[in-house]
C-alpha cells in the first residue's frame, strides 16, 4: 500500500511538471509571435494590423459603391 501511494504521488507530480512545461512553451510561442509581429510592423500588434486592413477595405468598398457626384 505504501508503495502504491508513493507511485501515485510521483505520477501526479510528473503530470504537474509536464503541464507546467507545456504552459511555459505556449507562453514562449506567444512571445515569439509577438516579437515577429513587432519586427514586421513596429508599434502594432497583429490584431490591430488586421483591423486597420479591414477598415481600409471597407472604406474602399464604400468609395466604389458611392460614385462622386459632379
């Protein structure tokens, strides 16, 4: 019985450490993507860049759909 509880305990701690490592790697990936975004477009996150692109497309569409009156 002692051995079983000890084995269970070690297995749980292993799961915890693997979970922690996974969280850490995920965080690192996010930081890396942020860094690459700042390289390509400094001062703007990917989301902001997408939004500005969408806004530009919308304004172009509005300009096309409403011809300028003489």
